[in-house]
C-alpha cells in the first residue's frame, strides 16, 4: 500500500516509511491510497467471530500487502491481549469500554500495535536500536511507554513537565524501567515538545542514534483503532441491536473517530456517527457553518479532549473529498461545557449506577439527546473513571474503585532523569547513551 500526504506536496511513502517518519515531509498526515471494502460474507457472519479474528481481517485489509501474514497475525493477537467489551448502560444506550488495557485508556490499542509493527520493520534492517522520543502532558506518555515496554530493539524516552502531571499519570511511565526512560523536564509541556523537535532536527545527534516519534497521527497508531469498532458491531449484532447503530466518539484530536470512519468506508454498517466535544467546539462549529477555525484550547474536566486544532481533521476532510455536505451527512456534533459534564455524570450514576469518566460523559449525553426512534447508540468510554478519581469522586459523591493494575503502578518505584529545558543539556545526555 502506498501512502500520500494530506498536504499533497510530499513524496508517496510505503508503510515502513510512513510508520518510521510519522509525519510527511510537508507536515501533512499520511493517508492510504486505497481503502479496501470487506466482503459481504464477512459481515454476514461477523457475530460468530472473536475480537482477534475480526481485528486480523481488518488489519489484513490495511497492512496485508506490506506485512507477512503470520507476523501480522502475531502483532494483532499480541496487541489485543485484553477485551474491548460492549456493555449496556440503559435502554438503547451501550458503552464500548476501551479502558481494559494496561494504562486504562483507548490509546493502548494503537500504541501497542505501533510498537510491534515498528519492531517488525526494525528486524528487517540490521537490528540497529531505534529510539522513540515522546513529549507528554500525561496520557500519551503512559500509553506509548507501556505499549513499547519490553519490545526488543526499541528504547523510549518520555519527556514530561516536572510537577505538572498527576501522580497517577506519572506513575504509569516513571515506574517501568527496562527500555523506558522518563525524563523530568524543568519546564512546561511546550518545553518538552521543543526539546523533542530540536532533537529530530539535530544532524549530529541523528548520526549518533536512530530517532523516531510515536505521535498519535502515525498511521500505525490510528488505523488499528478501527478494530474495536468492527468488534462492537459484531457484539451488537449478536444482541440483535445492530440494524440502526449510531456510534458516538468523545473526540479531541479526532484520531479515534477517524479510524471508525475508515471502518465505515470499508463497509462497516454503522448508520451514522456523533463526534462529542467538550467546550472545545471547533469541529462542532465546522459542522454548523462549514468553516474550520482553529483556536487556542480551553481547559476542561475532559482534558484529553482539550484540543483547539484537531490534527486529524485533515484526514476526515480528505476522506470525504473536502465536502462539508458529505461530512455533515455522516457525522453530527455535540459540545458540552464542564457543568453539563458534571450534571451528566451525576444523573447517569443516579439513574443507572454506571460511573462515567468526564470524556465518556460527553458521549453518553450526546446519545441521550441525539438518538432518534429505532436507533441504538454506542458511545466510547475512552478511559477508566479511576484515572480521574479525585474529580469523579467529587462529582458523583462516590468512591471509584481503583483497578489492581492501576494500583500496581502507584506502588512502583519512581525512576526519572532530571533535565533542564536547554537543548544542549538534553543533547549531551543522549550523546552519552
Ligand atoms: C486521547 C483521548 C481522547 C481523544 O481522542 P482523539 O483520538 O484525540 O479524538 C478522549 N478521551 C481520552 C480519555 C483520551 O485519552
């Protein structure tokens, strides 16, 4: 499969280049040249298949031309070492729980897949060690660090702003050891990002070591998220509830919903989609007006969705031939401010006993307000409520139980390297490795 850039000015890339580079030379996002339709027979019997079997069929359509069948099967099965179940919340509203992975959020699926695919490509070369640099304000660092943990041939450096990441988040990437090094930068998130960018541009450093990023815009991170939408459809079909399915995705950078839309293009019979936003309503406004106007993000309770210029908008725009009409025919929007998020979490808990996290709450509410007669809705619970325990406890007046794998992180020993925000110091550190 060939990959082109959404900006249209970069050379066509093969999968390996798209995965190793992440972003195209013209700063556009890579798109597969073709999206293969899956045969009708696949959907006719999908409910008889397991999550892993379904995922392998989807993976084969995306990556089968470029990765040997047995290797791809192993990558898929290793990635999906946990389930993404669909759970009934009430009446016609179900939740797709994406928090059963190692760091209790959906980014685990993409990060684990990318780690394994990158390893596959490295092994074709001369086994040179590849170094992944990632700047994080919290969630991305933990998903990437855990996704790559113990993957041979790759070392990960997670840069995070000292004192600006919650203890729970910090424990998820500073306690791992092995091939993960946490770097605690005396600065803010933007300083971490600037250090990573400078490193990629420094010639001497790039001669010394092979560097790559594990951005969420990487095709190997966003496409595999389609796996769980196909599985959700299968499980809803098993229940006899899949005839008029509405998929609702709490969205920030729009990578997650974008993978669902790719699934739809492959023939997945979802009737329509809802992108649920917090107060960062750039996409919502685009749907209303046809104008895409990025702006600075505002802080909300659903902070993993605090994005003012969603990167994957470029992919969605390209996927539908830049047509506002086609986009708004298949996707509708919703936007909720913090008071509405709180109210929704309280109301859902009182009515159904289900504990929503602030991101999932946007999805639940959008279905509650937006479902039409005969439709059944599934919203993504993108993270476990215990990841935001203090916030959630405060809102619902309850005591969210911390799952054992999260508690285990918090008991771990913190290991980190202190760093100034001066590039020369960071470079010196890497050069000495
Ligand atoms: C990253 C994230 C989102 C937003 O996903 P996008 O793919 O960026 O739209 C939503 N919820 C949680 C918990 C996240 O970590």
